[in-house]
C-alpha cells in the first residue's frame, strides 16, 4: 500500500470516531433526557404526521434541530449546537436566545429551557416525564442525571452526521413509501423506515412509558427499519440495527453482510457493531452492504413487491 493511499484510508476511518459506551454513559443518560424535553416541544406544537414522524429531531451541520415549529404568529426552532455546546432558540421574527450546555441536572435544564421559551413569549405545555424508559422520574424532580461531556457528545453528533449521510444514500434506492432519516428522542436513535404498502397486524405494545396506541399507529403498516443507536441494555456498545415488522419466517436465519453482523434474538434485530464499520477500510460501503442485505432479507422473506418499490442499485 502506498503512503498516500494509507493516509487517505486513515483519514476516512478517523471520520468515524470511537464512542465506547462505558466512557460516556452518564453523559448519554443526561443528554437523552434533554433531547426528550426539546423533542416534546415538537410533540406539543407540530401538526400530526403518520407514524409519529412529526415528533422527531434532525441532524444538522452543528447538532440536532426540531426544524421550524408553529407558534402564535411565528415559527421557531430549537437546535442543540454540539460544536459550541449551546442550546439555541431562533424565532422567525428575529428573536433568539440560548443557554450553554454543560454539567447540570435535568431539573435545572428543564426549568432553564422553559424560562428561555417564556423570555421569547413562546409558552408551551410539555408532558414532563420520560418516554420509552423504565425511569419514571419527572424532569422537574430529576437531580440524579447531571453529566455532560462535550468531547463525547461531539463524537456522538459526528457519528449521527455520517450515519445520516449513508442512510440518505440508502433511502434514495427506494421509491415506495419511506420515512425521512430522523432522530427519535424516545430511543435516542437515528432511523429510516421503508414500507411495503400493506397493513400490519396490531402491534402488541408494551413499550415502557408509551401508550399502546402510539406503538400501534407507528407500526400500522409493514415496515423495515434501520438505523444507529449508541447502545444500552443488552448491547453495551454503539450499533447499527435493522429489523422488520411483522417478522416473517426465515428472516432471522438469513445470510447478511458483513461477517460481523448477526441476529440478536432478544431484540429481534440484525445488529452490526459500530466498531466494525469504524475500523473498516471503507466504512460507507460496509454500512451500505449491511443496510441492503438486511433489507433484502426482510423484503424477500415477507414477499414484498420489490420490483415496484426499488430503484436499481448502482455499484
């Protein structure tokens, strides 16, 4: 290998930073709750969209944004800036305000955020409890979670940005109904979901602190979803994932790529450890291979009408 080629491959790999869960877990737990607080602003104000797409956040060149939301006479957006580490609120009438992101309790962040909204005459009623978590400690009372590591938070955002780029390319291969690439603050994951067009059996529900009607509307139609998650619970490392609902016979036994990918029986998802992508000579190609082969496994097993749903894949 030439020196120049080796240098290019090194730079390519360095685009995907390491993110060991055990080194920033406390910070992640705090940040997860902060994104829920801001995300619930979208839940309160945005016009409903199918499958709860109206509540998500989106990666930006600086962090995560709500995108514009309507409020009496104006629109406004809230953005986590993970470069300068600030939370910024911008209104369409030119008003703006922000607060620094640093170690503070969830309770303090919640009160400061509401005060920031009030200072701009943007009064919003939020449901002040976590969603999709076993934890039921209300945000105004949460003084347990107070960590914020700017280095690891920036790394997480960097990974979200690269995952978003690859998922956007993958999304372009599909001409059927497909979600945007968006960030679900309930699970703290970036996802893109394809649909067959057929209705699905009612979802069984049972997601912690989430009413069953929400899950049933989210999974009202057959879908294959893929994305990135920083890890937790049975997966103590960041991972890419892919699953199908409802799961057809044979899906779990399908041969997928790369070799590091595997089916996780408890989660009922195909899993690709993030480090397998980060350390690859061509991370984008490895990730696209995982997304494509797991999609093909699901769509073929479930007998989707693939010719009418797909663009030809250009190698």
